[in-house]
C-alpha cells in the first residue's frame, strides 16, 4: 500500500504528459500492460523493408542490448506486431556459473530476427527450469518447455529461414513465441516456484530496496 501510494504521488507530480512517448518504446512494458495480452498482428511481407519495420527491428535490438537480454518481442516495447529477436553471446555465457551453463544447455545464438514466425516441436520431451522475463521484472519461476523446436520465419531482409533450437535456446524461442500470442510464462509456470530474485537482498537491506525497471 505504502509503495503504491508513493508511485501514485510520483505520477501525479510528473503528470500525464510523461507517458506521451509513443511506441516503439526504449523500455520494456510490464505485466498488467494490456499490450502484453494482445495477439500480435502479422507483418505484411511487402512492409518488411519499410522504414517503420526496419526501425522497429533496430529498436528491438537496442532494447535487447540495453537490458542485456537474450530475447525481446515487439509487444514488449509496445508494438503488436509478430516480430521477435533473440541472441546469446559468449560474453553473456561467461557471466553465468559454468554449472548452470551445462545443466541448462546454454549455447551461443547469433543475433536473429524472426518475422511472422511459426514453431514446430521437434522433441516433445519437456525440461523444467527457472526462467524470467523482462516484462515480469524482478521475478523468476520454473517453467516446463519442449527440448527442441524449429522456428520458421522471415528475417529482416524478408528471406525465409528455418532454424532448430535445443535446450536453452529452444526455451527462449518458445518464450518469445508466446509473447506474440499475448501469453506470459506466469500463465504456465509452476506457481509455487515463483520467486522475487532479490528476496535475500530485501532482508540484507532491511526492506529498503526497489526492483529496478530500467537498467543502469
Ligand atoms: Zn518475456
């Protein structure tokens, strides 16, 4: 309640003009935003090379980089178009404990753009691991995902591509695909596994800690 009041006071001070920047945003929208619950619209193939779509792809890459994420979908930056990007760099992997890299099957994924993607399950066995989402900032939960999938889509040049992804990369692809249908991992998570990633720090800081909604 107290925190809510503080936020409302902040909003009253800043005023509604603060929210006038139009999408695509340079921040990631948060759970509760109706945009995250809409089924996104396919991109007209003859529009892929348009300034609008190319700028949207650039913005997705910008936000992906800024947040240090591995996947980002257009609805997460406020645009209901069926586009997502993903990548996993060697530098990102170097910052993850080796044991996690192994158990999660995390591998390098080059930066890729997926327009109007479709997903085919290659290996129906499911793997349950904890995952997070930039639109559910500060939390993680365990989610069961297929072990291997194939994504068929158009790339930023409008060419058709088909790529198979296993393990962690398959998880990212399934997670981003669901964003395009207005779904979030919280819909299918093991509810008892939901945790605030800062729960220990909250105790260390005697509660005086805020979830950052924007990277430093
Ligand atoms: Zn997400």
